């Protein structure tokens, strides 16, 4: 029997490869944007740090809403575990290794950074903080 190419299967594989590649690209693009903005904000900018991101995620702030002093108040202490919103709604794990669709929609990321930083820190996060936090979550 002659070898027959299974075109639909090949196309399906290509689609999966390209879509996961472009999702990874979306996160990198957003990090690159935060990096350029951080450079403009501070000439001392020397890259993002997952360690600083971790402390931003776990630190208790007193400047925001008292019932949500930390990112972990809703997202939980384990980045690979589920969290819980004040409404009681379960929040999927923030670690990319556990929830691969995370941070693939830049508008969603920006919307929640704005909302959650205001809630926890009582102000918006800087580009440096957003880049550090995202770098930490991408490493999880
Ligand atoms: C009051 C509860 C609450 C707190 C506190 C909170 N978050 Fe969230 N966060 C949510 C909810 C709810 C969502 C949206 C649901 C989802 O994405 O699963 C979300 C989503 C996000 C997203 C978007 C994720 C994506 O997939 O694009 C980011 C980024 C984020 N949070 C960052 C933070 C950071 C940084 C902090 C701490 C400064 C924080 N959150 C604190 C409730 C919270």
C-alpha cells in the first residue's frame, strides 16, 4: 500500500504547535513591554526577579483593603493550588505549570493587575512589580 499523508492530522498538529508557540510569545511580549516601561521609569532597572515577585505575592500590605492584605488572601499560599475569591468562587491555580492558559490574554492580565493591586496595595502596581510577579508565576 502506498504511503498516504494524513493531511488533516498534520494540520491539526501544526495548529497545536503554532497556537502554543504564539501563547508563549504573548507572555514574553507582555514582559518585554513591562521591561521597556520599567526602564523609562527607572534608569537603574536591571531586569525582573522571580524572588521579588514571590515576596510581592506573599507579603502582607497595610495600605489596601484590610480583609485582603496579600495576593495570597485570594490566590492561596500554594501557587499550584486553587484559590478562593471573597464571593466564595474558586480561582484556578496561578502557576502556569498547573493552569497553562494563564496570562495569554494581555488585556485580562492588565485588568486584574489593576484591580487586585488596588485592592491589596491601595495603589496600582509599577511595571517593575508586574514584571517581577509575572516572572515568578511563569517559573511556578
Ligand atoms: C480579592 C481577591 C483577589 C486578590 C486579593 C488578588 N486577586 Fe488576582 N485575581 C482574582 C480573581 C477573582 C481573578 C480572576 C479569575 C481567574 O483569573 O481565575 C484574578 C486574576 C488575576 C490575574 C489574571 C490572571 C490571568 O490568567 O490572566 C492576575 C495577573 C492577578 N490576579 C494578579 C494578582 C496580584 C498581583 C495580586 C496581589 C497584588 C492579586 N492578584 C490579588 C482575585 C484576587
